[in-house]
């Protein structure tokens, strides 16, 4: 069998950094000439209507999990939330995760957390912010807002808590500043992103001025784990978003949001045996 040639970024830590800085510079240039209009208003008063709520415990426990990195992750998320909590996004305006959060450096207050580099969980400054980006994505999927940029990594970073599978509870990737999460408000009314932490629990809300005519739900099909020829396990599923007419309760739209094939990054012994195919 022919050995797969390594990418330049995979040769060494130095080549990885060179590749990283190149992509950051390219995104800075792209942003410089972009026509995106980013929301600017932070309001202390919340808009009256809750479109959706998501959140949960920021601390994961289990075999091989470094608790200090988990605590640092929670601190990173608290700091990032403070950058855009209360942001009002008017019609035609956009949201960019990195536009508001900024560079994840120690100088800017961020700490070491878990990050994924070349398919492996390692320590890195700003680690854990993918958790926040994923939660924002859950808010947006429950709304008519338009996702304009999204990237995925494995959503099999840890076993499902208590064996309960929540589709799209993980899997959105962000990396300063070129792997971004962005959406735009193409509706005719303003929306507001509220994000804050209480203890080690993350809370997020999407709010607006009046109810939208449709509601939305996430549906996952054919969820299972599969062992590949190289011995690695993968989480397999198809994740759809359904659009529901608020008045009639009928499904009026259905779109595939993620054809999921995520490499399992936790102990294979913790994969439910009944889900292996």
C-alpha cells in the first residue's frame, strides 16, 4: 500500500504554524474588502420574544479528560460571551464569531483548553470555543436566519451524556480567524443574541420583536457507529432541519444540514454496542 503523503501543515509544528499564519493573513485580506455589514448595537434590555434557547454544562468529565483544561474552557466561553451578549442584529446585518470575539491570545485573556489539530485533541490557547459556536448554531437553526459560513469537526469528542443523543449538540468548528461561524439577518425584523454563564452553565437565547411565522426542528436519521478498515470508529448520521408552519403545525420544508461522518475521539470501549453497525 502506498503511504499517504503528508500535507505541508502536517510535517511539523513549525509548518503547521506557517500554514496557520498564511490562512489568518488571507482572511484578514478578505475581511478588508468584504461588503458585510456587521451589527454594532449592544443593548442591555432584552427584546420581548424568545425564538429559541440553548445551553448546558460547559464541563465534561470522563476517562482521559483533563479537568484543568475543562475549567479553562469555561473561562474562555465566559470571556467570549461578554464580547457580544445583547448584540442586536438588524435586517441586512451579519454576525461573525471572530469579528466579535477577537484573537484568542493570552494577552486578550484566553487560557489553554482543548483544541483539535490534525484530527487530535490537544491543548491550545482559546480551546473550547467550538462549544459556544455550536450552541449559537443551534439557536440559528431554530430561526429563519441565514447561515453564511459553517465548518465541521467531529461531533464524537465524548460519549453522549447519560446515553441520550442530542443531534447537533457538537460538531461546529471555529479557529481564529479563518474558520468562522457566520450568519445574516435576512428577515424584516431585528433579532438579539444573548449569551451568558452562571457557574459552569452556558445560557444562550435568540430574541426578536414578534413571532416568526415558522418554527424549526432538527431531525437525525440512521444514527450509528461504524468501524472502518483502518480500525477507526466513526459516528454516522444524516441531520435534517424541518420547517413547520406555526398556524397549521404542518411540515412545509425539509433540508439536509449535515451528512455526518465524525471520527470518534473518545475511548472506543464507551461506544454503545447496540449502535455499532
